[in-house]
C-alpha cells in the first residue's frame, strides 16, 4: 500500500531525539504566577523525531525584535512583545494595533502577525495576537514502508504538491506591581522597580490536504513570564528615569499537551489513521536589556542580550539607536543568524523593517505597520 509523506520546508525542523528539559519545581512556577496555584511541567516521553507542527509557533514575531537578534523576552514596548513574554502586557501604557508580514527564506513561506494591546485598570493589561503561517508548495512522494533511507522515501520525482496553513491565536494577560526601594543614604532618590507577571493562553490549528483529503491539527498550551523594570537614575526636572534595566524570563509551552491530528471526511472529523500526535516542546527564554534615553552620543540606545534553551542553548544580542525620537537603526545576532533593520515613527504611527541572513536562505522582507493611541482619562499604571 502506498502512503503519503509530507516533506516540510520550515527550517526550524530538527530530527533531534535528545531528552527534553526536566520539569521546574512547584516553587518556581508559583513565583512566576504570583499565585498560590502552580503548574507542574512534566517531561514528555513521546518521540520527538518529527518536529514541524508545534515548532511553527516559535517563529520570531515583532519586526523590531527580529532585527535585534530576538531579544523580545526583555523588551516590553510593543504589543507583540507579549508573545515573547506575557508579562509585557501589563507594562504597555497605550492602546496599540499593528500588523506584520514576513516573506521567509526567499519565498519558501510567509508569516504574519496581527496584534492589539489594551491597558486595563488596576495595573492590568491584555494583548491579543493572531499569527497565520503559509508553508508554500510542499512536494508529495510515494513511500514504501519496507524501504531503507529517510522514511522509506523513493528517489522518484514528486507526484504532486500540497499547501499547509497554520493559525495561532494568543491571549496575554498580566499585572504589575510597583515597588520603591531607597537609594544609598544621602541621595534622597528612590529606586523604582516594576514587577510584572503574566500568562499566554494559546490555541493552535493547522490544515493540509494531501491527495485531496483534509487533515486538521489542533492543540493548546500556555506560557508564563516574569519581568522586572528597574529605574537607574531620576531626573527631577523632567520627572522621569532616563536609564532603565529590564530583566525578563519566560517558560514557553508549560502544559503537557499535544497537537492532535484529525481527518475530515463525509462532513465528520475522525482521528488520523496513524493517530499521530506531536507534543509541544518546553522551552526557556531569558534576557536583559539596558535602555538609555539620556541622549548620549546624540541618540537613545537599547542594548540587550538573551538566552533561549530549547533543543539546544542559543545566545542572542542586539542594539538599537534612535535619533530625534523618529528614526531607529538596529542590528543583532540570533544564534548564528545576523540581523539588521530600521524603523520610523511619526506621532502615533510607526513602521519597521528587518532583514535576516538565515542559513537556508535570506529573509529579505519583514515589515510592520502600527498605530498607538493614548488612554484618555486614565493615568499610566492605574
């Protein structure tokens, strides 16, 4: 009997069968939630030799973040930042709506993100985002289960092609808690620290039609995050802090859930013949950013470093210089991928562009357009 093998073309696929990260303790999860309840993250014992479906939820979003080496876990300034760290939702003080489109790996696939931020009362914030992904054309091959080689793949030419669509909806909800600590005696200036904690609730769906048969993959999961924003100095004349540190941590896909595959036939849903499931892979994101708005060297500066622990540990870093509070220039490194970009802001409107030197093929186009609106009649943080 002939079966169909789908050859995914997304570059984050890995055939690694390394053991997943061990579970975090109950105490650590409790701190991240700032609640008495806790989420226990077990090890996943399922086979991880196939990685495609769930890993698409980790594609970079946020053009400014993608241009700075993917340090979004500690960069809470745009609505899309909550995808990287849900705690960022509480530190956004304005309404925002943005849309992003990316043409990946020289037209191999396309990715987008629509995000909206809503600051709420009582130091709460919420962000809703939707990320569509289109894989492009995927070749179909006949396979022989008894054959040797990769999945028994024959050397013959593909007998057709299919398309693959992914949809991810992410609802972020967070709260923050301002603290005041005294400085060294004699300065009389406080050190403010804003602590925020949040959660992402995610729903995922994927559709494909190999051989005219529709298959639907569905899954859900959650992220938890923590952010600390620390004021370094205080300008009495302007009543603001010109220099800040942001420290962030995110645990992604903390629930022991999987993407479940179904087939659609005769107006009914059935489990796929192989009852295939793909577990979400637990990951850890950590980062630190330094924000300097003092105008040193004629610009405002952002410098950041980060660490992502998934199948392996990767290191990230980025820098941004903003001139006249309008034009921004960015550069970074994401693992082994150099990144560059620029942005322009005029009043409430902003536009960002990023170019990534991916190993498989350059991602030439990534563009974001957005607008921010003030919260009328509500002081920041209330």
